[in-house]
């Protein structure tokens, strides 16, 4: 007779198979599927989601979990039981038909969003967004009736997050960033950017992406790169991770930094411990911890002068005409410049958190019923003007720019800012223990990757997010570190003294 833990492992493997199938459909949808083919995918995802729901709720899972807890468990087994219990507690409270219908809804909504953004047609997307918001609000009532709906979803993406915590975090960031940005605009030295906006051949951009991934030691035998409207990373399992990028023929740095960012996500997934394969622990611990890795590579490493010095020979070889008369130090200043912009994914490191703050405030109002889906574009445009001083010319460059809401990911955005803050604190400790600048200038990511694998990557979801952050930083989370990092970097970059 199999032990309770052996029976749980069989359920975990079946859950892995459903995850694999649903991930394959989603990846195909975002990359190579024909534009009018969403109906069949939506049906397939609804069937698979319903089967996944039945597996979790009709396989005697509560009894198996209780029996497993009654015996002696290893640390890993205890973590598997913990995560399965969390999933069961959530799924058992959601009606199966609603769970399947939501999978179909978001599959359709993503395709509607692609067309809506291309045609600047918010009205065509709004009914789907309304259904998504209504469903998320209703589900929060099923799952955490004692909480405000938005607090439930914030905690789903980052355990421990709440509007109270994030209000304090974002208010402190805003108080630091807005005056610093004003000083830069008034007193900062000029930064040359004329060379950024010209023709950058796509074939050379693709070759640069491949070279950067090799330099970062992203294993091409287990990680492939595709193209999509919105760059993303998805993991089938640790042996098959996919990233995508989007090439802009007028801006080489857009793809460069999306590749570095997504490679940070990929490295995390590729280096979870082998012992976690096919279990519920075999992926990143939380959205915030995941973003700490992607933004660590993109901003703290990829935008550093030592990294760009190591990459400079490749850049000059691939783009000799475009970079004629340009110095590496000028590229460093240009890719770190701070100026208000429309698009979150292209925002500089300083103003990026204001883009997240905007989305956080709008999501909070939507989920509280204080803002309707129909009012969203106007509210978005007003807040962009208030926070960044930017006038939004179209919904395509405003509230339609992100794919996340079409995927149902309400509550996800704050994890980007939290990830940046976690990463700043990790950087502080890593610099104490490694010659980081020397490694980057030599193009040697081995010790950097090993440092993060030892402290974060190997554990997957076995450890809680708070434990991982403290394990990497050597101390509990300190949000002030991020603000201090930004002030130090941008004061030096703009010669503010």
C-alpha cells in the first residue's frame, strides 16, 4: 500500500502534467498561434482547468494531507504538504464551473487585448476587463471573506502584502522619487541620447540577444527564446524554460534589457533543485522574489558600467555605424537616464516605481468599487499627469499597454516594485562578499549565479518569501535600502552633488 506521501506525489505529478499542458497552450497563444484561433484554445483550457480542479477537490486530498502530517516528514515533504493544503483550501472554495469559465475568459481576453491595443480600441476590451474584475472580486469573497478583495489578491502574489503595507511603501518611494526627479530636470547635467533612436537591424539585435544569454550562462539546451508583443518568461519545468522578447527597429536597448530581465527569471527557474522536480515546489517562491531576480539582472547588473564595458566589443562589432563616435560611458548614461515616459516596460529605473504606483492605486479603486472599468482610461490619464507630468495621447499608450489585466493578474503589479526593493538589498550584501564590478567587467557570471542559486534559486517554493529575502540579504527586508540606492545612483549620474 503506498504511503500517504507517495500518493500525494502521484497527485503532484498529475498537477505537473496539467500545468505543462496549460503552459504550452498559453505560450503558443502568445507567440505563434494564428490571430483568429483563440476559440479552440479557450475550450481546451477550460476542459483542462476543470480536470485540474477535480483532481484537487475530488481525490481525497484533505484526508491524504492529514495522514501525511500525522507521520514523520522531511522539511521538503512538509513544504509540499503546506503548498498542497494552500491550493486545496483555495480551489475547494471556488465553484468548478467558475474556475473553468475564468480560464476560458482570460484566454479570450488576451486575444481581444492584443487587437484592442493595436487598434487603440479600449471599448472592445472593456467588457472583458469588467468580467475579470467582477470575477476576482467575487472570488475574493469566497476565499477570504474577512479581507477587502484587493488585500486577498495582493497576498496571493506576495504573501504578507496588504494595502496597509503597500500604501506605506509607495508613499515613502513617491516622497523620495518625485523631488529627486524634479532636481534632475532642473539641475541635472545633460545626457546624450541622440544615438539611441535610429535604425538598429533586427538580425544584429537577435544576435546580441543570443550573446547576452550566453554571457549570463542561460543554458540554450534548456531555455529557448521567442518573440511576443509583451516579453515574458514561462516555465514548463526546470528542463524547459522559455523567454520572449520584442524587437524595436528604432531602439536596440528595448530588446537588450527585456532579454536581460527575462533571463533573470529564467535563471531562477533553471536552477531550482532537481529534488523538487514534478512537485508543487518546483518554481519561484513568489512574484516579488521572482521580480527581485529579473530586475536584479536588468538594472543592478545589466545597466551597470562594468557590464556595459564587457559588452562593448560585441556592441561595436554588431552596430559599427550606429555606435560610431559613441563612448561606452555615454551608453551607460543614456540607458540609465531618468525622464518621465508613457510606457512602463521602457521606463527608467528611477521613474519605474511611479508606473507601478499608478497601477496599484487604480487596481485598489477598481477592486473596492470606487472606480468603474468605463472610468479607467480617464483615471489613468489623470494619474499619469499627476505622478509623471506626462500627457497620454491614446489608450494604446495608456491603460491598454499591459497584458496583465487581460490575464486576470490583478494584484500582480506591486510585486515589480517590491522585487526592485528586495534586489537593492541583495546587491548591498553581494558587493560585500564578491568583487561584483570585477566579475561583470570580465563577463564572468558564474560566481554571481552561484551566489543567488545558493541563497534563493535552489529552494523553489520550499521556503517562504520572507525567509528567502532574509537569507539572501543577511537581514530582514529594509525598504529604505532601495530609496537610498536610487538617490545615490542618480545624484552621481546627474552630478547633483
